[in-house]
C-alpha cells in the first residue's frame, strides 16, 4: 500500500517539476514558484511512504 502511494507521489512530483521548468522558461515566476512548492510536497510524500514501506516490509508476517 505504501509503495503504491510512493509511486503515485513520485509521478505527481515529476509532473509538477516539469511544469515548474516550463513556467521558469516562459518567465512566469509566480506559476513556477507554485509548481516548485507542489513538487517538493509530493517528493516529501514519496520519501515518507518509501520509509513506511520499508518499515512494514521488515514487520511482514
């Protein structure tokens, strides 16, 4: 379950990072900053879910 959440969060983080780069190229600083913050939020969620997945993997039956 946590591995699935981590994969989804990584995809969303990648998507927002690509939007950040595109906005930065176009010179839209406000949109770029918004996308960067969202990207960081999703990458943080990715790291947390990977840690939880590893923790529960060790506790498996």
